[in-house]
C-alpha cells in the first residue's frame, strides 16, 4: 500500500459518491466538480455512479474516471473498494452519512487519506443542497468561491433550432416524479395545461414523460385538448435539451428543476409545503419561482393561476435576455 508521502507526489485524487442514481443530486454536484477544477485544475476527480448518473458523469470530460456500481452486491462492493484502494485517493465525499454496511465497508476498503464528514452541515439549519458542496470544499482545503451548477453534457437539437425560439416559444411541463407525493394529479395537470395555453396561446406546450408516466401524460394531453409529449426515456441529451431550449419550465420537485436552473431557463417549481423541500431543493438562477401546495405531505392543492402568473412574469423579465444568450451559445 502506498505511503502518505508517495501520495502527495501524485495529482490530488478526489472521489465522490453518486451511485444512488439520483440525477437531481448529480446536477447539484456539478457545482462541486466545477469549483474543484477551478481550484486545482490538475486534480483527478473520480465518481461512483449508477443508473442515470452513470451516463451523466461519463459524458463529463472533467471526470477522470467513473466507477460503475449498478448493483450493490457484496461482491461488487468488495471489488470496487479494492480497486479504489489501489488509486490511493486523497479525499472521498459521501454527501450523507453512510447508513448501509456495504457503503461503510466500501469506504474502509478504499482507505482514502480523508473521508469528508458532512454530519455537522447536515445536522444544522435547513440550507440549499448546493451549500453542501461548499462545506465539502472547505474540508478539502479549497478557498471559498461562488458555486453554481455547471453541466457538461452533449445536447441534441430537440428537432428545432435555438434561433427559432423567438417565433415559437416552448413551455415545458413536468407533472411526474418517482415518489407518489410529488406527482401532480390528473385533474390538476389538465387544469394547469389549459390555463397555461389560455395565458400564452402562441406557445407550444410540451409534457415531459418517460416509460412509467407516458400513459398518464398522454391522458392529460387528451383531456386538456392541447400539448405534445416529450418522452426522454433513456435519453439524457433529449431531457437536457428540452430544458435548455424551453422558453420556461414548470415542474414538480424533481431533477427537471435543477436541469432548467443549470441553463438559466425560467423555471417555476411546485413543492410540498413542508418548510424543507422548497429551501433544500428549490430552483436556482436569475429567473425562478416556487409555488407551494396546501399540504406538507404532497403537492396537491397548489394554485394553477399562481403558477401561470409566475410564468408570465419570468418570461417578461428574462425571456429576451435569455434568447439572446441561447443564440450566442448556438
């Protein structure tokens, strides 16, 4: 096993966990990757990944190596831990205290010089999740610096060019989440789509979906009498392009909020009224708004008129400036 002295002669190696497969968390953690590279451009950044995060991080050229962990069997965990041990890692960031025995064994086998301990941060007052990136950077020894999402992912054109946006604005709506409590019900979805169309009749309305939600999305479109489906199943580039090129995004509390924020797309997030989720996982950027439900347990009972009002205001304030930015990026 390498000594501490020999490790210091190598490039700094930092690994963070992303094998929970949560895409929204991965987008947040791009702030960490970006800040690390600004501080130490020659460092190596490694990441454990699974599910959607595997493709996401594999496309990011700032990541030195992605370590797949699709199934956390004991055999896979032990093999990965021993492989990480050979890398002589300087720092490992887990983001949350490892609760499973397998994650604890993985850390023990990896034998990094330092495991970043964010228990104090996580036990403190409720703060935006991006601030955990800053807390981890401080423990690693990096100076304080501004943090923002910084996605590196090849994008598709989504069948239209950015230059066409002024003539054909697109409102992207996401009603569905992995958890039942964050799903917007059928009647509320129909009402929201109809009100958006009535307020912005010249906009193309698109409903995001994937295989588990495609039938529910189609039912909303059929009953609302307006809209088209954008199925992003297995296609991260299409999902990210949809968020990037939208004139505005309306979404329940999912990764879509963070993806839109990463591209500074005007975004209205719909959250359960629990005093925690809107602050921890709320949208970021210069053109955002949050609408709360009537319940702390789910997103039922939000006011569609308030959502539409925010969309109109955000488009008025940010639309022209952002379209000019998109043309420069095209």
